[in-house]
């Protein structure tokens, strides 16, 4: 999300590759530098999504992104083919069937559009038939006229074979037989006896591995290192249980088995739910990109643990007073990160990556802009504006920001990493006497939500402040004005 200061922003930062021009959303993606010379020299793919609806645009952009990445992968494979010494019979059958279907589909399209030159087709078919009559009896591929075509078929499928090798000759002979069938079909079409174009075959080769799907998910967009490690751990658990690495072999029963095994090992339902959610995300990404026929981990229910204690609790008022009174003024990261979390409800990672330019002003409202440009956010809806509480300003936060700017710093907290800081903050909290393990830095987020409810702030407004999505479809329409957010923040009381 972008502030309206200086006019309406055209870039919708919550969704990569999605921009808006005159109210209509467009899909844009940069062509990788190594492919620009092989895709008409273009540096960027652009396509109008022909919609003004943001939710619809996000879905359309995701599909376009998957198609674009698949095309980039196809071209890259053609440029950097996998060098093979041999092909399996199933692979040869697939290559010939795919090639034949492609040629007949092209012929059918030309006829449907009225672009066919019947005389030229007859001449081409006759020449091909003559060459095949000479080549087929003793397998002389070199005189069949298909030598260059064999190389093209291999390249387009990301493969390379030594010319003249046994597999190259077997593929060539199979293509000669396929060419004879193609000529027969086209002859029939020429005479008015229609022959349907066969469907493109499904590869008979081994499907992608679970590691392949993980790599595809990882490379599709920037991922946090912590999330990548969690996904890799979830994949390892599933592989160990199922005993297979072929993604196409993973079925729903394997995921259900993993769920039951993890619960049986004593993991909490919430932890098991997170593991299965990560698997579902990877599988769904692969399915959307055409790499998996279905998502075997979707909509798997996790039994609830009734009566289980909350994993995180908000701080009580007296605990907040103790925290504020104990804050060391000679430790700026600990001091200001604590007060920011208390008065904004922002996540630790969101605060850790704040830049000086993210502290902004519009009219008489000073606010934080939490944006994807500063770093990875948890969800697309996490990008938001959060007004600064007057008590935070009174404590000198803007002076702190001004000093950072004078020092030439880009980040408010340069060098600060969220995970190590969270652990250090937890040790400090225990040191000052707050020892409940359910109370951690993230508890400020719960504390902030509690403060909002106590002050009578509407749920849709405090959801906007914390970057939560909820409610019905109507919640996705429009933004909460900055002035309304500032009025809500002003209602909150903190022991500062």
C-alpha cells in the first residue's frame, strides 16, 4: 500500500508484477538478462489484465506469472539442454507423439483461419513422402530430411544427444514413422476427409521430485531464509514417511499419515497445522505452475486441542509499566523497538527492517509505512500505514529518526536481525522479572489488539492497523483512511 501524499500511487506493492494504469491493472515481469536476446530482445513482458478489481487482478497476475516463468524455463532449457547419452523408449514415444500433435495442430489452425495454400501443402507432402520412401527401408535418417528437425525437437524439450548415437538413431527412425503418419493425415485433410489432431501427450518420464517442487517454490519469489528452512524440513518429514521422492507419487493418504504421525509424536496441533500448511503452499504453487496435477495437502483438518493454553499472551498493564520503567536508554534498538511494538502492534520482523524513509508525514499525521520495499512481509495484506502514537512522539522518537538520517543511515536499526534480537529481548524480559514463557516480544501484538478492543476501536480498523485480513468479501474493497487510523490510535492508552 502507498500513501496518497503527492498523488495516487500507480504501483500496487502488495502483489509482485502487478501495476495499475488509469485504474486498470497490468501484469509486468522483467525478462531475465540471459534470455533477452532470445525473446525478441524485449526486457519486459507486459499484458493488460483488463480489470479494475484488485482481487481479480491478483489472481490473474499469479496465473500470468506462472505462464511467464514456465516460458522462461522452456527457453532456458532449449539454450542449455541436458546432455544425455540415451533416451528411454517411453521418452522417445513422448517426443514423437508431442511433435506429431504439434505439426497437425499447426496445420489445423492454418486451415481454420483460411491461411492454407493447398498446392504448397501438396508439394511439401509429396517431397516428404519421396524422402521417406528412400530412407525408411534401411533407416537412412540422413536422407529423410529430418536431421534438423530431430535437433529442434530435442532442444525444445531441453535435451541434447550425440548425433549418430543409438538413441539419436532410434528417435530419428521413430520420427520417420511419425512423419509418414502425419503425411497420411494431411493427405486425408487435403481430400476433405478430416482427421482430428491428437491431444498433446502427458510425459511418461518420471515426474518432478519433491526437491524440484521446493526449488520451484523458492525461486518463484523472494523467500525468508527461516521459511525456506521450515519448508525443507516439512519436505524431509514427508519424504521419510512416504518413502518416495517423486512428487507425482505423493497422495493425500501420505499427507494424512504425516499428520497422524506428528500428532502421535506429541507435536501440538498448531505446529502440525503449520507443517501441513507449508506443504500445501508448495504443492499449490506447483499445481498453479502446471508441475503437479493436484494438491494432495489441501483442506486437511487438524484435530483441535480443547483446553490447551494460548501459545502467546498479552502483557498485563502492570507488566507494561515494568517494561517501560526498565528500558535502557543506552540501548536504542531495545528501547525503540519495544516502544514501537507496544504502540503499533507491528511484527518484530516488520520493525527490524524499517528504513528512515518509512517514517513519514501527511498533514498533521506522522506514520510508519510498512512496505514490501523495506523487506519481505508475512502476507500481501501486511503492507499498511500505522500512525504514530502521540506518546511515542513525546518520548523523542522523531528525534531518534532525525539523528539516524544525519548519520547517513538507511535503516532505523542497521544490522539488526529479527531472530537474534527476539532472543536477546526475551532474555532481557526474564531478567526484569517477567518469566511467563507465553509472554514474548510477539505478545505486544496481542497487547495492542486488546488495547484496541478496550478503547472501542472497530475490528476492521484495528485489523487495518495490524495488517490482519478477516471478515467477508466487503473487507477487500477500499482502504481505511489515514485520518481514521490516526483517530483510532489516539484512543489507545499506554504507560509511557
